């Protein structure tokens, strides 16, 4: 048995070491910089919630995002939605305000208490699902408290940080182009994972086979073999209901609105999501 176990462990080690046989391939990184800052009005405070100094500080962060990640990150406040739903309003605001094909706008409406992020292009690929929800969860408390500057500052800082993390992870061998998931590994990593998986499966089968050869016990499904004939007599039986258990599940509080992947009035593809504050 000891020899067989040593053999299986040796096989596992040999298969795992085969990972080093794969050559390391160079992967091209997306271009996250532009030749010079493209200054646009990234903070459109139509609801007049910010001071000039606060707008200038937020504009600096958006300028940085554009310079290093080539994405337009816009903050927009409004008092009303002009009769539109927040999804349509945010999509159209971005599309018809001269922003690039890759970007997002964070819109809040004071009248309806809506907040919504509309994404398009690369931002539509990068910010969706958990990443978009995390952006909103970090700021909705500030919006509810009326601390709009902090909410927008945190929002833009997190956008910048998240895009930077994507850049750093891509340098470690992850592919973040528009045709794949943000967490999809490259072919090299896939091959390594497959090799490790095969090694563990083979070792598991060997050990399972050896274990089955050693197990000669037969499972008993009845207790008749352990009873003295005639020693057990059941005269009567009763069932007593002594307690109960009631499980109550609270009704879900759906406080979010999602735009999903859709086309705006301009024909451009958009993603996004939002809720109430």
C-alpha cells in the first residue's frame, strides 16, 4: 500500500511540473493613455449642488481618467427628467453632449431621487454587474445625506481605481478586451489550470482504486442479524406533536433599476444600472 501511495504522489508531482513546459507568451496591452489631455466639461451641475471649487476638483479627476484610461467619466445633476425615464434621459444626455464612444455618465435627479449610471463602449464592458453595484453602494449613503460632493468624489475615484486595477491585472496575463469577460484568463493560464486539474483527477482515481481494494466490509441494512429471535416485541406506538417551527422570509426590497444592454435613441449600445437615494 505504501508503494502505491508513493507512486500516486510521484505521478501528481510529475504532472504538475509539466506546467513549466509551456512557453510564456507576450500579450499586448490596451493603450490606456492618450497623447494629451482632452479637456471636456465632465461635471454638468444643472441642479446647482456644487460650488465652483468642488466642480474644479471633480473635473481634475475626470481629466485624469480620460488621460490615463481614454474614457469619459461624467457627473450630471438635474432637477427633473423632462418627462423621460432615468435610463433614457441618461443615455441621451451622454450621446448628444459630444462625449466619446467609450465612457459613462452618473446622473442624479433631485425630483425623482433617482441615480443612474449609463455606460457605453469600453465602459459598458468594464462596469456591469458587481463592479457597477459596488460603485453605487459606495456613494448612495452620501447621496441620501445630501453630501453630493463626497458622493461624486468617491464615485470618480473608484472609477479611476477600478480601471487601474484592470490595467494591472492585464499585465499579469488577463485579457480585458471587449470580446471577453473581465475575469477570463488567457490561453496560457487556461492550459496551466487544465494540467493541474488532470493531475489531481488521475491521482484521485489511483487513490480511490487502492482504497476500494482495502475495503472488504459489507454494509448491513437491517438489524435482524444482531437480535436474539423473539426478544423484541412492540405492543403499541404513539406519535406526539411537541413543537413547531415557522420560517418567515422578509419580502425583498427592490430599490434598484437596471437598464441592461440596450440601444439608445441614437442607436448606440448602452449598459448601466441605478436606483433611488
